[in-house]
C-alpha cells in the first residue's frame, strides 16, 4: 500500500479485528510521531509557512482568470494531511454522501451507511444534543475551554447583527446549517495534542501487531501487473539523489491486494505511470497502455479560500506570538503545553463560524451568474451551505514584514465551487516530475461572485466585534479614493446598528480584483479517481476496485465523485473506515466480514437481527442449522474497549446492542467469549441520578434502556449494582392517569413501554408498583376491534411492533389465555426454564378470566 492519512484508519480496522493479516505500508515522507511541530496544535501555521519534508508542493498552470498560479500543498509525512492540517472538525452535509449513493450510483455510500462509521471513528469530548457523534473512537474531538475570546466575540457580533440567522448548537450535526456556533477541533482536550490519523490508528497497530510493516521515505513509481492482475509496486528511495535512486528501484509484492492511498495527486499519477489512464496522456509520456480509463486525473475539485485580516485589541487571545514570534515567542507557550497540555499552544485559533446559505437579499448581491447554480444545486438541499465562514485568532495573511501586534481574521471558502480541473503526469518513469495540474479556479463567474459576497458579509461581522481595531489595509481591496468602503485603522468597533457598507460598482470591481489576487487553495484537492460508472468518467467502482484490472483498489480522497462542504479530514476517515470493511469482506478477514444475521437477505449483519434470529431458531428447535462459532465470533468482535458493544461493523454503540450481545451469547452458552465485567462496568457508568439508565454514558434515562440494562445485569447475576428503590419509583412514575406507560418524563404513553417497564419491574420483583387493571384497559383500548392488531395508543394505526409488545405486557400482568413470558430473555418461560437459564423474576399470577 502506498498511503497517507486514509490508510491509517484502514489498517487499524483490519488489524484490530484480525489475528493475522500481513500488510506493508509504503510512505514517501518521514515519521511524525511525537514531532513537536506536528503534535503541538498551534504550530500548524508556522510549519505550513516554513514547509519541509512533510509537505509536497504542487504548482499549477497560471490561472486564466487571475493571471497567477495558485499552488497547493499536500501532507507527505506519516499521517498525510492529518499531521499538518488546520485541525478543523468539519463534517460534510448528509446530502453530500447521499449524492454519492443516489446521483453517482454507489450503493452503501450514503449518509445512513457512513454516519455510523463517523461515530465509530471518534470520541466526541463534549456534550451532544444529537446522535451523530461517537464516544469511544480513536479520533479525539474537543472544543477550546479557554482563551477563545476571538470566537466568542464573533458569535456575539453575529447574534446582534445577523438577525436572519440564529445560533446553532452543533455546526457539525450533518443535517442543518445556516446558524452560528462554536467550532470543534481534532485536538485531544485532555492531552492537548493533535488527533491525527497516524497517532490514532497506525502507530498503535505498529506497536502491537508485528504483521504490519511501515516503510518511510519510499516513493512508489508504478503498480506491477501480471497480465491485468496487480501483484505489487515498484518504489525508490526518497532520500538522497533522486536521479540515482531511479536507477535502482525496489519491489514490494502483494499476494492478495494492492491498495493505493496516495491522495488526489499521487494516486492518479501512479495509475498513469502504470498504464491506466487516457490514451493521449499515456502516449505523450511513453507509457504502454494497460487500461483505457480517461477519468484518471480528471474531476479535480477543491475549495476556494480567502483570509481577510484585521487589527485586534491587546486583550485578544491570538496565536500571533506563536505564529510569528520565532523561538522566543513560542517558548513560554511550548513550556506550558509540555507541562499540562493547555494554553494557547493547545489551540488552532478557529473557535466559531457558520455554514452559510444566502438570503433573498444575498442572492441579489451575488448576482445573476449564481442563479442557475443556486436553483439546480442548492435550493432544494437545505443542508448545503454555499460558504463556510469562521473567525481566526491571529494574522494568517500574505504581507511580508508586517509590524508585530495582535490580529484576527475572517476565513471563508466556497463549499461547492462550480469549477473543476485535472492533474496528469509529465513523465512515465519519474515520480518526482512536476504534474500537469490545473484546478481551473474561478473558471465560472459564479465562483468569483460568491467570494465577493462573502468578503462583504464577513467584514460586517468583523467590524462589530469589540476587539476590532480596523482593517489591515494591505490585505483588503484597493478601493477608489473617497470610497465609503476604504480600509483603515480604527479605535474600536462600529455600533451594532450601523448600516451596512454601500458598495459602488467601482468598489465591487476592487473586491473582485482583491479576490483574484489573494484567494487560495484550501488544500482540499479531491476527486481525481472518482467513484462513478466507468462511462461517466469513473475510475473505481463502489467497492473501490479500479476498472479494467484485478487486485487493485484506491482508497483516499481521490475517489469522491462529488465535493463535500467541509474540510476533508473527517470525510477521509469515513472513506478509510468504509474501505476497511470492503477490503475485509474481499479478503474474508475474521471479525470484519459479517457472520451474524441481517434483517433481510443481503443486508449487513447486525447484533439486533442476530439475537432475533437466535431466539426464533431456538423456539423452532432449529439452532443446529447455525454455524455457532462464526456467530459467536461476530458478536464478540463487536465489543469495544469500554465494554459496550457496537451494533455492527459500522460501529454505533448503545446499551441496546450490549443487551443483544449478552442475551445471544447467554442463549448460546458462550458468555466466556467476551469481557462481561467490562460490560457491567459500562452499564454502571450509564446509570443516572434517578436510578435509570441511558443508551450511552451521559444520556438521559429511558425505559427501553432501563430494561436492556436491568435484563443484562440479570443475565450476568449483577443486579446488586442497581439502586433498586430509586429505580422502582422511577419506573412506577411512568404510569399516566389513563393507565398507559411512557418512556420518560413528560412524554406520551405508548403500548411498547408496557413490556419494557413491566419486564424491568418483574426482574426486580416490583410489579405491584403498577396498576395492572388500568394498564390492561389501556392496552386493550389500543386494539383494532376488527383486525385484532394493537397500536401505540388508542385511535392510531396498528402494527406488528406494538402488537408484540402489547401482548408481552399483557402476559407479564397475568392476562388470561397467554403463555408465561420470561422478562429477561423475552421468550416463552418454558423454553428458558428447559435451558436452565430462568432467573429469580416474578410475574403476576395468571388470571383465569378478566
């Protein structure tokens, strides 16, 4: 594998689930582990400014619309871009991923498939109000706890000035935008270190798994083929004399699979040097054609950024001393960081922002060049912003020798530029030859005009921030003499109710020229090996296989078929996690390829469906038809280090899945295959002050989670950890005056809770806390008198779900004519007794009549 940040998560997923799978990773750049300029967050910008051997610079053709080349850089050290990026925790819109599946035809790549992978990957070190974030993954996500007054003032100014848009509690919940909020970082809030892919995924595997090797400072030239089957790669030493190294290449052979993860520039270049690409490109570079695949190197996408600089008051918490202060300026901040991981060195300086959509007035300001783009791409996708805008705590400009003081900036970039470009080789044998690279920035007028609008909007916010002390004149448009918009120093902000600046046509032209002069890359290049149908310019299919050959995949940001409204680190984590699943399925790596049951033929295996299957097969006396060791391996592979279980290979965790796993393993007599003590410890951590339990640590109590936790503890003979009195009262309070039960306070009654609440009370021998007659009447009132089914509450549509739980609840309270139900396993009591698993629960006596 030739790789960057993308492969790190891929390796971790494969190696932690597999006892053995030899793998070799080849990397062009050096190690980054514990290197201060990479692990200390605030060093990202001085490191970028100084360059070095963890970066590769790509210089494109001169832009036709702006008369200069706009270079970009890519990360080339171990961890790739994640070791050098701005650490902005920015997730794509859900519709971006849905487009990959529906517009571009890639089954299994929509948001419903990828969001569980995003949850699996992260530990979100903050309180969340939605279920899109993870709590036990290797990647750490945090908010700055102090020294973020630039971001705070930005939000205060936005709240007072921009009445069209309000605050948002989560900028990165995937489904909403157009609200101002705090911006999280890929920084471990406890250690203060950058949370990059190598430190989180790859290095831990290298420390523990001797089957994985990493070669650094090696540059891949091409893929080796036998016929059209990939069998390895040719590579050269990256250090020393490159010309000499090219004369004595080395070879690495792959028995099962070759995966390219060299990024948007590296992966297509390797394919082209290997004979896979457009005939004209290969012919020009004397490369023998292996596969005619004209999409290679095309569809190059990026985002267009601008950083607008302002003077700040002395009290501003900025990174200027770290960015521009040299060793003496850095020293006190580095010392504090070494001591406790805190202080400004723990910051990236970006603490607030917005994923911005235009109002009707804004659309008029942007002008007609954007109208068609808005109507066709954005208008019906409310989660898609046209611009991402943030505050920055420091000078991030381009003017040399600027006098030292404190600065802040507004940074913004177009979420989905209409323009796209290409990147192709200029040599068939030399991996160091410059690329024929043209991003074609600003090819469409719409891309220019949204940047002009963003300048205006961001400036109105900046000049209302209390710390504002005027514009850095050299970093603003050169407005005509006498213009109201002229940049200048100031003693303080303008009043909140000051009218917006009125821009003349001449002013607008000045802003356009400024954008052309100052805009740049966001270092988010992608799309050059697009996952599309072959006849639509695709390079790989939905399984990441390169068209026309065997045994070769691409797994990096080059595969995305459509752009994402985000900094791209989070998206490539999802790609790596998804690739790990796909590759494991191909190679039949144990613990990743699914051996449990799905809800339907061809559906992914899930622990919930697996438990249901085991229960049904036991009741039908057909368990002998199951490969039990394989099922047990699947379930055991889902246990996380914290003790909880994921539901499937995508990694969502929940106490429901913990119960399903423990229940199923108990029924199979295989509880010794998992760490039951850790499972109990996790349940204890989920216990709340009211005695109840949540679905994860810190979540509010809910009767469904109470049941799964109590039932699990009953199976494991650990009911001693429950606060019985407090929990009993909490459960009894679920009964409403009409007799029905609700799941938590202030919610409606629902028949499904009849089982969850009653089963919990039955297990702890407190069924008398519920008025059984009133509950019976409520359940029966929800029954359809003609069809016989039961609804959630009287008058609603009946369904099998509520019919099941209604009947189960009636069984537990002794309704006549029903079979006794075991509340722990939710199966007939006679079967559980025959299996020797019956616990000391108590049901109400079976009545002979109502």
